[in-house]
C-alpha cells in the first residue's frame, strides 16, 4: 500500500464512481480498477461495494478512508511547507458554515487569517448544519460551525455559543419590544426547511404550547425568508446573524419572544482526522477570536459565549 493507492482510493470513495474517479485522476478506468483490486488483495478485505448505482465504501473501506485522508492531508501540509521553504502553517483547510452564521463570520475570518497566516488557503463551504456534519464525518471538511451537535466518535465537538432566535417581520408590523408565543403562532409563518435547527426549535416550542399555526412556505434560503417577511407575507424565526444586515438597512425588524429565550447551541466541530493539523488548529484559533470580536463590537447580538456564562451552582457536600 502506497500514497498513490491511498489517493486513488480516497477519490473513488469521494466521487462514488470508478469512472468519474478515473477521469478526475487522469488515468484509465481499467487501471484504476486494478489498483483497487490490488489494494483489497493486499489488505485481505473488501473495501468497496460496486453496483449499478455506483461505488460505496464498506465498513472497512470507510475506516481506511478516514486514515487515508489523515495521511494525505499530512502529506499535503509537508509538501506545501517544503515548496515555500517555511515552517509557517500552510496548506488548504476546508471549513463549513450554516448559511446564517456565514453572513457574520466568513469574511472576517478570511480577513484575519490572511493577515496572520497568509500561507493557509481556505475553502469556504456553506450548507445546512446536518449536511456539514456529514461532510465532516466523511473528511470532506476539516472543521465547521454546527448547531445543537450530538456526540459523534468521528468528531471533536466544542460548544462555543448560545444564540437567541428572534421573530422577523416587515417594518410595517406594529412596533413592539417583544412578542408572545401566541402572537407568533398567529402570524402566517415562513420557516426554514427540515431538518434546520431553527425549524426544529420553532415547532418544538409551538407543540409544547399546543398552538396551531399556519405554514405559508418553507425554504432553506435565508434571503427568501427575509424578502418574504420584508414584503409583509408573514413572519419567520431567525438568529440575529441572519437578518442583522437587513435590519440595519431598514428592511425588517427582529422581535424577541417573551418569556424564556428560544436559543440554539453553536459548536465548533472538527474532523478527528484533521484535528491535529497545524493549519486546522490555526484556523480554529482565529475563528474563535473572530467570534469574540464580533460579539464584543456589537456586530453579533443575541449571543453569549459559553466561557462568559456563570458556572452552574454546585451541590452542597454531605457532612
């Protein structure tokens, strides 16, 4: 087993098709198939399942793929450092953001990273939180901001922020400092598509209160939700990071829900195989600083860092 075989194998798993992988690698398809057969023979296990729908990794293939991505990433980092003649962190880092969060973090991260670590190249990916977790687990991303993350042995999850959700309506909506849950339920609602964390939180709240609601439309496009609210077609529920710019331009207003704030937990999740990469650790460090700066400067409202929250009271010791 050598580096070339691992690179070929990783490409087959990522594209899910031998022919597509051969084209991407600029080699003949029969030659690539022979390499895969030889790799399976050397390891004594079946790595790939082939069907008319494509090619997928077996359990052992998935295990090899995770190790292969770690090795290939280390090779890429080493090659980049040698080419540039520098020990400074370098290489390509793929990072994912949910749509709402990307609006407030992506560009500041890019700006600060270029200033501090100019040899690191970022790949910025925007997707739903569920999709980001899948891409992390498959090693297509090195790290991502995820919502309400669940424990996963393939990931290192670091809870960072509690983010409040606000009712978003057009500016012609009667002004109010806050809105009851009942008043929110009475609005024509425009909500993100399942399994978006905001949609899950909204429906859980309404079901808990046993409130009926009218769903006008659902979409994964945040800008459509904001445009519809702006045109008076209904109300939606979003974090401040999603609508802050539109609110500053006088397009919509964000209104807090009365009672206990409705929040979601933002975590910084890292692929286990990428967690020890110097470049990935540098991106993680800069991203955390960016979060702190955006909050401190008042550009990101309705959020609280976990490090700023008071510790829960400890139980009294028994005598």
